[in-house]
């Protein structure tokens, strides 16, 4: 490079265009250099602008710099070298010499990749241009231009507000529409609606660009994680000097979708039920919400990123922030004292660092999620390959590259306040991870009763007397609830009347002569009615609910005299306070390290500890197949991961029951959920993590 610049300056390409640009973030004037071949724009500073303007093919570099100096522009050889390197790297100079052709051939050969390597690099996001719509957009824009003048956006927002009010008035119907959203009878309409909405989104970008006189070079389809999405190339918007005009182009697509959603919401509220109404629901909710989740994220290079960049007035926000974020990280770890990659004030520095670190955290979890997604949705072998590619390429390699930079700077590292602090934090962190200091685990538990009985009414009835109060101790045989069934009472009266009638007949015929058959029939009727009366009296007796044993009233209904209850509806739970027990649940990987000799404490979910200690009585040798206590399952907000199958809570991993007994007398009046701190053999966080990873590896290793 130095030899070349020492001879003559190369010739600039003739199709380059120099354009005025908006000032930079510090207010300094600058210009744009447009490359029509790449459809790319380059910003030029004041010194780069003078270099470009005074560039003469075949000039001697020394004479060139002298001419600039005469014009009052001071540029040294180093700055000229950097500018020449920039021109060659971006192919902005003509290539005529053999050395230039050899250099380009070498770049082409290095850029060529095997199809497999290309897929590994680009399977997450592939762009395929389909049409070059600029001429068509120029012809159609005069008609579309009227829409900007009519302010139809305000009409759409007004319809959306009216539609929202009407939807709130029929909210139950609106929410139940989602249940029929994926009916096969209207799936074709959904696909057509989705294509139309996304096409309108891209046309929103295109016509907004035309509004400001920009060229739309291409429109096509991109594959985001093998999912097709449309895209519009509005690179020409960079020629606009107003960042608010660029912001208008970037946000036009999402605005169009929101306007369509507003109109769809209004139409949904007035059209009758049917497939068209389901499609309107889809357009009004699902389609534009999914678009917002993807397009408005500032951490990926979609609409949200460019909108944030234009709003802040910071071009190339992401690569610049990454450089500042890495510099800031190195300075906070090692205290090199290096200058930042660009001039920064305190506010701008913190903004770029916050954005860079937030993007790294976002992408870390995003790529982990994508890795898990491709693993589970692809067949086993391909899923493993794609999972490894995702983790290694997008997570491990960036970290390894930064570590390599640290190694390259090791000669400039020294012991200072920053590096010593980092070293101490590293030692403390390693100690926390490696040293086996954890000797307790917190396990979800329930304090319950081995013996309990739920009190039910035998049939629908009315409360005559209610003698139960929560947490009240009752004695065996004590009347708790007296119920009365009008149906039973009526049947008793009718049966008693029938018995009286039969008894009267028996008295009348006993004095006279009757045949044996008539007497036998009368006896049979009397016996049947007496049995029926006894059955009815037994039913009445069962409606007088008494305590079968001493205990405490737990869960109960707050009822009073005159209330009606249904058959088999639980009224209260009676717990035998002498059968109290605590059951804890632990995962299989800690079972072997569990120590059962030391006392245990139970702490309820409301923070109250048991007044007595517990002792581990036994550990069931086999994992539970279902969880009997719903309050412990994650389905109902508990700590044990469960899923509902056949109306039963099934643990998602091997879970074992640990039974603990109460040491001493402690009155338990109700069932309580909480946790116990169990003693285990000392272990480290790192060991736990490695064991979990090994367990996942063993679980997923089978084909």
C-alpha cells in the first residue's frame, strides 16, 4: 500500500456521486459518497471531502498534499494512507494494474464459501430479492400521493377508537373468537390476509420513500429462521438530510399495520359471525402484534433498530456501540487507559454502553432460545447439528474472540486499582462457584394430616343449623351441621300417612273373616312401607353431620341457616390433629446427598415458622407418579414443575417424597403450604450445574 501511494494516486470510479449530507452528531459538516453498484452510502468528513474533491488521477502524493496545503487544508501522509485504504477496501477506485486485478481475484476467492458453510452462516436470515419496483412505484405514486393529503391515518385511528369501544361492549365474544382461530375451514383466508397485511406493510415503506423522492431498489422475501417474511430495500433513504424523514420511512410499515388493525377492529364489531369475522380478528390482533414484536426490537437490525438510530441521530449505531462497549468493558476490567474508539461525552458514552450491553444480553438469550427451538423442531441429528452451530457460532465464538483480544493485550496489563479489583472479584466469583459451601436446599412442602375427612351433604338440602367455625376444635359425635331436605320430609309425611292408612285397615279386617291372600297382601304392603320409612329416616339421619373423631375444622364454607347446598358439595374438612405430618418434595439429583439425621424447620408461605422442629422419618424409594397437593404444582402457582394430564398433576421431572414427623406437640389446625430447609452434603454451584448438564445430555442422548 505504501509503495502504491508513493508512486501515483489511483483513478476514482466515474459512477460515484458526491452528495451533501446532514451535519454529524457534533454539528460538523459532512458529505455522502454514493456507490450505485453496491447501492451503498459512505459519509465523508471535512478532510475526506477535500481529499475526494481535489483527487487527481496519476498525481504524485507529495504534490497532492502540497496542493491541499496551498488551499489551506492540512493533511499528512498517514491520513492519506488511511483514505486510500478506505477507497480500495470498498472498491471505489478503478482496477487497471495487474496487482489490482490480482488483489481483487484474491478477495473473490476468499469470499467464496462452500454451500454448506454459506448455509451455516446465513440460515438464520437469508434475503432473496424478487422484484425491482421503482418504475412501477413511480407510475402509481401520483395516485397514492392523495392518501397523504387526505389524512386517512386520522380516519383509521378514529375507526379504531370506535371499534375498541364496541369491542369492550362484547368482550366475551371477542376473546372467545380466539378459540376458533385455527379452524381448517378458514385457514386459507388467514394466509391470504397475512400476505395482504405484510404486503401493505412493505408498500408503506416503499410509498413513504417515494414521498421523499427516494429510490426503492428491490423488494423480496427474507427467511428469518426459515420463516418467510417480506422486505423492502430503502437504502436510498440515506441520501435524505433530515433524520426525521428517514424515521418516517422506517416506521411507515408498522403504522400501516396499526391502521389496518384499527379498521379491522371496527369491522369485526359490526359484521356477523363467520369466517370473515375470524379473519378480521386475526388481522386486528395476531398479525400486527407479531409484527411489533419483531420489527420494533432495537436489538436486531429491523425497523426498530433503524428507527432508534434515526431518532438518536447516530448512524451505524450498533457497530459503534459494540466498539465502545468492548472498550468500556476492557477499561473496567484491566484499566488500560486507552482512548475511546471515538470522541465521547459522558452521556453519549453511557448511552452507547447501555445499548451495546443490552444487545449482547438480548442476543445471548435469543440465540439460546433459537438453539433450543431448532433442536426440538428438527429431527434429532439435524437438531443436534443446528444446536451446536447456534451455540458455537453465535455465543461461544464472539466470547472467544474477545478473550483472544485480551490475550493480545496482556503485555500492556499492569497491577492497578482497576485490575486488582477485577482480580479480587474473579477470585470471589470462582470461590462462590467452586467451593462446596452449600449444605442446605429449600424444598417445597405441605404440612397436612394423614387422617382427614371432607364433609359432604348426602343430597341437596337446606341448612337448619350450622355449628362450625374455622380452626375450631370439635369432639367426636358433636353435631356440626343439621340439614333438611324438603323432598325427604315430604316423602316421610306421605309414607307415614300411608302406614297409618294401612294400620287402620289392618285393625278393621283383623276382627272379621277375610281370606288368607288378602291378609298376606296387606302384611306385604305394611312391611314395604315400614322399610321405606326406615330408609327415609336414615336419609334424614345422614343429613345430621357429626364429627367422626376429635379434630379441627379446616377449610369450610361460610353458610348460615336457610342456605341451600348441593349434593356432594364439600362443606368443610375435619383434620385429626394427632395425625399431623409434613411432606417435602425433592428432585432425584439431591436424593443421594440428603442427610436425615439433623432437625428440620417448616416455614409456611405466609412466613410463619412451625413452633416445633421436624425429623426426617422416611424417604419414599420411588418417584411419585402424580402430585396430590395442587398448591405445590406450578400449574396452580406452586414450586414443583407439573403439567395437567387427565385432570391430574404430573411432575415434569423425577420427584421424591420426604416424610417428616413433628418432634413434640404442636397444634395443627389446617393444611399449610410452605418449604423446609433440608440438610445435604456440601456441594457447589458449579457441581450442580455440571450435574444438570450431564443429566440433560444423558436424557437427550438416545435416538
